[in-house]
C-alpha cells in the first residue's frame, strides 16, 4: 500500500510540473502586421515621362515603420516578360514602363522577424496620346497627321514635328492595330497607309506616335508595288484586306505576341482583282471581282473559291456571276440578310442591286432580288463617300451635303447639317448608328443622326491641315 501511495504521489507531482511548464506556451503574442490604408487593390494613373509617386499611409503597432520596415515595389512589364523592381519608401520614379494596365505589388518586410507582407495594386500607364483623336488628312496630295486632345486642342502635322520629314503622298487609310483584352503583351499601332510608289507608309507606336517600322515590313515577301485598297482588323491585331487587288490575310499560327503574328504571307492566289469592298465573316469572305464583273467568295481561311456558288433560280433580277459592270461604288454585306451594291455603269447610270446569299457546307447560293436605277443617282459624284448603318440605311455625300437613303421604300432626304459650302472628304458612322463623323477641308464634325434627329452638328474640330481622310478615336 505504501508503494502504491508513493507511486501515485510521484505521478501527480510529475503532472503538476508538466502543466506548470506548459503554461508558458500559451503566453504567445503574434507579431504586429503593417496596416496599409486605401491602397490594396487600387489602380493608380501614371503618365509616361512624368513623375509617379506612391506614398500610402502605413502603420504598425509597437514599431516604427521608418526603422522597422523595408519596402520593395514590383511592377509587371508583361511585354518584356519581367518585373521592374524598386526599393525604398515612398515609391518615386519617372514612369517609363509604357502604357497599359500593369499588375503590381508592394512587398513590406518586417526587419524584426523577416516576415514579408504582399499588398497588390495596379498602375494604369498612359501618354498624352492615349485619349483623343488622331486625324489623317490630305494637304495638297501630302498626308498629314494631327492629334486632337480631349479639350479640342489640335497638334497639327505632328508626324513632321517628331520626324522632321513629310509623310508619303496620297493618303488612303489610318489603320488602328488594337490588341484584344486577352492580348496584354502586344502593342497598339497606327498604320498610316498611303499609295505612294516612292515612299513607304510608316507604322507608329500608338502611345508615342513615333515610327516603329514601315508597312512594307508587314509582308514576309514584299510586293514590288503596294497599292492599298482597304484593311480591316480581325482578332484585334490581325489585319485582313485588299492590296494590289488581291486578298491578304494575316498569319495567326503563332502566339499573339510573336513578331510574325498578323504578318502577311502570300496573296490569296486566284484569277481575280478584288474590289476594296469585301466582307469577312467567321466562315467565309464575300467580295466583288472587277476582272470578271461578278461576286466571288473565299473560304474561312482565305482560300479563293471564286464563283463556286449556285445562282438561285428564284432570283432573276441580274446575274450575280456577271453583273455587266465593274465600277463598284459601295457595298457592305454581312453574315446574312438582304444587301445592296451600287454600281456605275459604262453609260454613267448609277445602278442599285439587291441580293442575299447563303454559304454553308451544304448550300452555297446567291439570289438576285432587285435591279433598279438608284434614286439618288443624280447626286452621286466620283468622290462621294458612303456608309451603311446596321438597319441597312445608307448615307452618302454630294459636295457639302449628306443624304440619307432607305432602300426599302427608296426614301431619300438631305440632312440638316450645314458645312458652309465645304466639300465633304470623310464620312464614318459610329457602332451604335447614332453619330456620323464628317471631314472637310480644315475641320472634323460630329453629327447626330439618332432617332428623330435629322443630322445636327454637335461638335466641330478646327485647325486640321488639308482635308480629313480618316480618324481614329481613343477614349
């Protein structure tokens, strides 16, 4: 009994001692964490070439932030596959990382214990050219570029100011290569397209307006001559268009940030001369061959299919494979629906053709619905500008007037906008159909054509050198 009693007492003493020591394990205080006020997940604007200062309010209990903390700033430069790293507090730098939204993080190091805390944020880089209008104009045959700031201030002939040389002659189009949201490490470019056999058309960095290369470099094998009909963007940075009467399709077999992505390989081979009024859909291309005077098609990959379609016997208004005219004034088609094409006949008559088409794996046909003299034929001039809205209503110019034409009822009316006798040289329509952008000598106008409004001028930009040819707006 004495032995059992002694053993029991010994065990109790051991347990008491162990518990007594264990009390110290619960006397633990976690290290204080830094508190960053109004900074986490925020986005900060930065202007290229200007100072960027980030000075968030940071507090930490029982410590001095200036003595006990170290700071590291990491800004992702995705297009260069690297991070720009800065140390110290606050962040002070001349922002030179280019435009775009950049994922960034502030790393706070507690020097007392080595713990690191990550605070994410973003930087939105921009330049003075990130918001505004770039206008291409024709000044007595020579191309000019002017940048219009949001306050309507015009920086005229900016290309010559930057490069001390003139642009080529005969400006045709201002093409904007704009990456899609999932193409963050590709750059925005302006292509100043001119049909000048003696001078190359430049490609400019959209953020600086400085020349990066020439349009000739867009081709794997440069044609001996380059005559641009019209280009349009596909998938953001992939151009498609008519050059030298042939269809060119940008290469998409590489990564979007690869140097060869979007470049032109060979022309789409075939015996045709394509009008600049072509349409690209997800499954096919549709255009007009001025050589054979008929409508032609291309596969979804751009391969020339010619006139492999059937002419619908229910449509006898004209022969789609040979309309008998080659001077196509305007045409804009789409995936499906009724479409219209306007031709100038050899005798000077302006003819309007109405048609529709079906192109799928089992059915390829074109139906000729109507053929008639265009109701506005007497107003059409050689240099008239045309656009079509999504409701199949057309606008065209005649000297200093703009006319609205609805082919369903042949309704033709002149808009109210008054351009003081100045000939219209540019006509564009907004995606929502509510606004026309109109160019004349020395000016660009915004015209309201929304429902119930018959063309009211709402904005005027003066100071454009020469006559406006094209415009790109960035917001």
